[in-house]
């Protein structure tokens, strides 16, 4: 009788205490996302195989569990990832909305895993997607949100592992028939095998030499200084520097590792990629990066970046943090030179319990549109940072504007 009541490999029950812990962690993350202005969407557990497959990388395509819908005869699939569903929703239902879109989600994903792999088939996932911005500020926001979310959950000794898929995309595209051999050697981090594969390639000597040195470009930020000396990858290295510059402005408690030979998500991501880990936990906690080609596969070209969290990894390391989901402020710097001050202002407000959207990418026309929309919104108002010592609060309810010389003065007299 016991055998007949057992579960399939890779799935399990969650009895009350474990289920409550899981939900507490999930809600804590979603509430932190809401404080940054990310709005929740819900996607179906299964859908037609074709549309779902369009947005998946090769690795996840091989992990789809599919079946025939008995009511229609169509092939449907259990989702192995939620991000492609976000892409489909944006392209079909949200494309006429105000850009950028800040979206978050939670739910279970199901993946086929070989027997004996030790991997779960059912994963509780939470994630964020920032759609419509292709900038260092957008990548920096997503990374900072991931780090801040883990920190608020009680995770300590965090490490940001960051790279850029553009480097290997540009180099491997010149290696001809040896490309697969080189990719396999890079994945295994096998230097001898990599050297053999490179020798067989038709690529130029410069390309071969660059690929050969990439595995050595791993470590702290000093790696970027070395990499900038290589002309063919300078563009991507500078993009990484810009993103890390934005991340620095958030004043995060996190170490940084740079890895320029990482092939993680190579066929899916298009730019900066990252993982967030803890020195106290063996597994990766957050995976993410830029995926500018996904929306186009659903007929709507738009840049995007995001991340996903495996909830169960966090269960033993988190603390409770519950609040409501209302946005309180939108912070907008009047010019790019005020970026750092705007970030610090938003962070100060968030640390005081407010939920804040930080808009760093608005041009004058977009800023005017945001201020117009403010009049019909349900948050307190827009804080326009005009100079380091001049703040203007434009209230939502009355549309009135008040000027303040510092944040304390605003909080006392502006709300």
C-alpha cells in the first residue's frame, strides 16, 4: 500500500510548517519587489507547446514535460520557466502600456530531470522582469533589487558573480566548425581541451588568443582592467563597468566576482548576466541577466532584463518581512548627473518603509508624461530631484507642487 501512495521522482509534499515557511519567504520577496514598483502577474501552469517553446533556451527545451490535451488533441506543456510567459503577455496584452514595465511573478515550474540526477522536477520560483529599458541603470536596478531582496530576507555574505554573453557571442561566431568543441571545453573549464579545440579553428590568431585567455579573466574588479587591454572585447567590458558603477551607487553589502568566460544561459541571454550567491550556501540563489531577443520572438521587439529565485534554497536562511503593496513615491532626477543622489533618496525612503519607483531613464517628454499620469494615480506623489538640495513634491490628489531643501523637511510637511 505504501508504494502505491509514493510520489513520482522529483516532487514532494509540503506539510504545514514547511508550507508556511515557503509562503512566508515568497511573500517577503514579493513585498520587497512591490516596494520597488514591480507589479505582480499570474501565468498558467501549462499552455500550448508551440508558443511556450518559442521563448525557451535550448537547455530548458529539453526539459519540457508535455502531454496531449484530451479535450482538443493539441500538445500542451507544463511550464519549465515563467519568463517566456511574461514575454508572451507583454507582447500580446501589455505592449500598449506605459514603458518601462516592472513586473514580478511567483509560481511553480516543472522540469524533466533524469532519474538519479538528484534534482527537483517541481520548483517554486519568484522573479522580476524590467521590460522596455536597455541601459546600465536598468541592469543595475535588477541586480540591486536581487541583492537587496536577499539581504532583507536575512541572507548574509552575498557575492555577485557577473559576466557578459556578448564577449563569447562575438568571438565564437568567428570560430567556424570548431565552435561546438570550443564551447564544450569552456563549459568544462578544461584548458588543455580548449587549446586543442582552438588550434583546429579557422579563426584569426587574435580571436584564438583572446578565447584562450578568457578563462584566466576571473576574479575581482581588477579583471576588467586587464580585459580592457583587449580591443575586440572592450565594448562589452565597458558595459560591465557601467553596470557595476550603477550597482555601486546603491551601496550594497556584496562582494563582486567577474567571470568573462561564463557560458551560463549563452543561447538565451544577450548581454550582462549574473548570479547571486552566499558564502554560507552552496547553491546559486538568484540567476538573471539581459535577454533583449525574447520579446521579438513573440512579435514585439523590446529590451528586457530580469532574474528568478529558487525559493526553497532560501528557507533556512530568511526572516519575516510583511507590508502592503501600495506604491508611495516615484523619484525622478531632473538630469543624469543627479543619478547618485536620486538613488540615495529612493534608498532612504525604502529604508523608512516606503515603496518607491526610481525612474532614471526619463527624457523630458517622458518626464512630462509621468507627471501627467501622477494626477490619476493612487500614490502620494512624484518627488522631482531638481538639484542636490532642491526637492519638489508633486502630490497626486491635488496636483499641487511644494519645494523642500531636504528629505526630512519633505516628510514632515509634504505628506
